[in-house]
């Protein structure tokens, strides 16, 4: 079991002579001292109790909390519904896509081996929420309300809608159909859990939302649909050990972070593409986009603005759309491919129409072989055009490797935060919008935001079509 990072096509000598080029080997090696500082900063923050996500793989109490609940009550439910947004939703979606069968929720009960469906309501679009609630049998549904603060407007609105429907169907027994994932001590969800006896699972106070996928935020819904969360955490723990050393060349998260930082800040490659070549990993790209964008896109104390723009893509689908841009558009991008061992279930392409050259060469190969060939060809073509790219390969798409991949990206994000000179754990850029929302909806304590909103200029009729 292993995850391998190949950055050959990221280095200038391998990246061709076209526009954009690559990172010179000497330039990369010259960043070792700067990485040493980032590594020391991570170690110091971890020792100070700030980076709690690094401790999740070894947290036996949290694992037991989740598995005991799933073992005791999981078989009661036909549907599990996560109410959340951002990191509370993207992680469970990525795990479901990667680690359950394709089209999991559409499969008949027998094809899921008795495990429930997993739905994730990651927005407050009324049409979507009403449609799902109309299709569920609320007598066999569990709703997991995920909000560390217990005050996320979108999630708590979802909860209030669901709460009313559950009360109508179950009365006082509706608590059997609710579970909360929230802060261990504070917030509205923790208070409600104590008052009404609703099971509540802890997001450690030093684990931020977008770094919480290996806490009950991700492990509870995963366990309830039959994913081996112990293996998920084991893979994450193994990757944390691989990334613990201070030598750049042997630290996968360090290599990833340093190359992307150099590409952005010294070569103008500000768009950073993550392109899985397996459908099972497609939602991993969306999870990564939030992690990378919200952590690194910041205004620094000196007033300068920094941060790359992550972009999701999917191979081979996007070879017929975005790759044209990656090849011949502005030389402002890096591409990281996600590859995986083929495992079971490959499909052989039949030998038919052997007299037609456009078809005959395909016969006898497999679809997995074709997909891998297309990935290798795209990587080579990009390198030939001077477009830096790298490949992360998972030996298999299973809980161990998915946990390891998520930990790799999380640690790389912390390193990158130090390299950019920003705090990767906060998100001040979204706070004003939240405060304006609270003000418009009349949340207590929002008077200052309401006054600021009222001072905003009204829309100009001259520019309304």
C-alpha cells in the first residue's frame, strides 16, 4: 500500500522548452531552507495544540464514539442525510464517491448489502431540500447535523426545517433520528443535544472545518454506510509519519507545497489544476479546491493579496474541454493528476470491426488501460509544451489510500500557508458576507452590520438591464 508523487514533469529539464517552462532543479533545491522554516512552524504549532487534525488518526476515543454508534444503530436506517455546508459536506461527498459503488444512492437495497443511502444537503436551495424530503421515509432516516459552531446559518436553517418534519412524524421520539457533529463544549447544537438527549459527536476544538474530514464530520457518515473508518485513519496516520521529516526531498506534502508555491510566486502559474483520472476520485478535487482556496487566498498584514486559484478537472472527460486551454492557453497553470491502480472490474474492449483501422487497434485493450494511456499521454503532451505537471498515484482506491491522500493535502496546505505568509486556518474574507446575512435576517447582535449594510449604495438603475 502506497501513495507515490512523481514531479518529473514539474522540473524544468523535463518540462520542455515552451512557454511557462518548469521549476529549475536548482531553484527547487534552493527552497529547502525556506521549507525548513515552514516545517519548523508546523511542528511548533502542533506542539502548541493548534493543528489538531494531525492527532485525529490516533484518537481512539473519537473512532470508538463513531463505530459504536454505527454498529448499534446503523441498521435501523434506510437513508442517512448530512446537513452541512463547506467542509462539513465536501468531505462526506468525496468519501461516498470514492469508497462506495458508483450510483450508490440509486442502487436497490440488496446491492448495497443492507447499508443505507447517503445524501448530503450542501446548500439551502428550497427546491432541492423539498424534493429530497418528499422522497424519504422519515421513519427510516437519520439526519446528521454538522456545524462546529452550531450557528452556521445554512445548516441550522436545514435543521429547523427537518426538525419540524421529524416532530410531526415522530413526536418526542424524533431524537432517534438525529445526530449532531459539533464543538465538544459550546454552541447551539451542543446545548440542544444536552437538553434533548440527542447523540452528539465531537469536532475537537483545535480542528477547523475544512481540516475536519477525518473527525466525525467525515467518519460518522462513512461508518454508517459501511466504510472502514479505522483503515481510513490508518492511512492518514501513515501519511502523517511520511510528512513528519524536515528534509524536503523525502516529504511528499513539502514537495507538493513548495513546487506549487514556487510556480505561483516566481513563475506566474497561479491556476493550479487537480485532475483525477478516476470517476471515484472526481469529488476529491472539489474537496481539495475548498481546502486550498479558503486556506491560502488571503490578504496579508502588509495589504498584499496572495493565493493560487485551484481548479478541478476530470480525466478523460476534460481532455475534450479544458485540456485545450491547459495546452495552448495562457501559461499560468500547473496540473496535478490523480491516478490509481485499476483493481477489480476492468472491462475488456471487444475485438470487432477489425477491418476498420479506427476501431481495430482498440480491441483487446481494457478501458482502464485506455484511461491510463490517456493520462500518461496528456501529462507528456503538457510537459512537451512546457506546462508543468505532476502525478499522484494511489495503489488502490480504498479507505487506507483515501485517508492518506486527504492527510497529504491537509499537511501540504499548512506548509503552503507558511510559505505564503498567511494563516491557513482562518477565513476572514467570508466573515463580512456572513455578518450582512445575519443583519438582513435580524439576528441579535448584528446592529453594526445592519448599519454598515444600510450605508451601502443602492443599485444604480442606469446599469440595470
